[in-house]
């Protein structure tokens, strides 16, 4: 790996997701330049931190929305 780059399998393990899911997230949110498509992924430490932070924030927001929906349903039952 170049310049301390991180392999997708290592970053995915840190995030608790599969490497396939991580690559899908990266493709959707951080598309690569055409000249590196089809080549081995090299994720910089900076990008890794950004992706982890965004993933955790999205996951927390999803969980908060789920909890709010459950609370709303329970309140409606009273």
C-alpha cells in the first residue's frame, strides 16, 4: 500500500461491515476517477476517518429515527 493507505477489508473490519458493503458506500459517496476504476482500492487515512465518521453519524441518525418511531407508536397505544 502507498502512503499508509488502508485496505478495504481492514477499514470494513474496523467499521463492523463487510468489505463489499464498504466498497458500495465508497462508490456511492466517493466515486473514483475513471483511470483508477478496476484497480485495487487504496484508502487514505484521511478518507478512512471521513468515511467512518459519516457512517457512524448515518447509523446513529437511523437508530434515533427508529427509536422515535417506536416511542410514537407506544404513545399512541395509551
